[in-house]
C-alpha cells in the first residue's frame, strides 16, 4: 500500500542522495533540499550557486532560526528566481520562527531591495505545533497519500524560538490481528468485510530536520525514516557553550528516536575531512549503529558511512 517514494525510503538499498542534497559547514553555511516535496530546509550561503536554475523547483523554504549561516543564501535565491532561466512567476513561501529579529530584518531589507518581484513571496512567521500542507504540483508524480510539514521546538539559541520540521505522510496498514494472513486470505476478507475493516490509518514520519540544536527529548521526531541531526563537535571538551551537539550525542539521539537513517551535518571546520570521516565511523561503531544507515554531509559531500572505512 505504500507509494513509490515510500518504497524507496524504506528500502535497505535506498540511495538517500536521490532525494536529499545540501551543504553544511559549521558557522559558514547550512541548507538541505528535499526533492520529493520541493522543500528547502534553511538557506545558507551558496544554495543558489549550487542549485542554479533548479532553484525554480523550490516551493517552500523552512528556516530553523535566523543565524547568518542558515539564512544568508536567501537574497541570492530570490534574485535567481527573478533573473534565472526558469518560470519567474512561481510563488515562494518562507516559513520562519515568529519573532526572530534576524529574519525579520532580512525580510525588511529584501522588501526594500527587491520590492519589484516577478513572483509572489509569502512570509509566514510560525511557532511549534504548526501544520503546513504539502500540495503536489501539477508536474509531480501522482500521490496516494496526503503529506504535510509539522513544526516542533528545538534547543539552540537561548531565549529565542528555534524550530525543527518533520515531513509526515498519512498512510494505511493492516491491523495487527491480520498481519500474518496470506494474500488470498486478505483478498477474501476485503470482499467479505471491506478494506476499512482490516486496515487502520496512521501518520508516518518521512523526514525530520532539527537545524542547530543540543540533544532533546525524541518524541517530536521518533521513528522518522530520515533524521537530520547536527554533529558539530567530535569531543564535548571542544564545546565552549552548550548550544551544539557532539557526534556521540547525535548518534545516541538517533538511536533513542529509532531513526531509519541518520544524516550527520554541521561539522566544525576545526576538524580536517579525513579526521571527521574516521571519527564518525568510530562513533557509530561505538554505539553499534548500522553504518549503512548513517550518512555524513561534510561541505558538499553526502557519503554513506559504510563507504568511509
């Protein structure tokens, strides 16, 4: 009963890079583009340069907080949507934590500097527990299930609202009492009692993005197929303020959340690429985390961790 995308996301042979791309380097830039729903999570420097005219595919920008390494790519992205080789009238919706002064300041600047836009730019200040419908576009593959974004509070900038986002899909499955039935028995039950008698509805989390954060209670993103969790530091001793996570904290959080796949990002530039690759493998092995289910985004490269050995 799963659609084609759900099959891809649940498959052990999934190539996560087919649905997700991004860039992350702590204090410089962080952004992720989730292709199935045309969502950009954060908009750090370089997003427009990397995506070029694919920037026209973006329908929603979801900002976790207003630090410059997460929002400084917005001006160029908006410029490309007006000047690039694409449909210049496509609307763009930007969601951000309500009351974030940095984002509000950028919004005011863009309204002054780029007031004569060729497309509708909609700004949405939001809080936790917000639901954002993900309507399929005309040229998207047909969907069998309704999908939406939900927001939740994260812990990063003291005294300010920071948000995480999860992509949720409404699905149907067999009720537990029918799970062991053969296919022909299921068909007979459907004929006899109808599909609703043997199935139940549930909401499945496809992806969860936490932005910058320290470890938190996992219920807002538990059981997500893909968990994007920052891992700024190799060692807690390198951390001066408790506003970012370590490798071990990120992995422990993913285990507690029963994440299907873990993407580690936002690594500090104090660590050379060779060191962080080796330390990521060591930490995953230390926790008994399946390397084939863990990924490392270091700058542009999104590598599955079993290929890092």
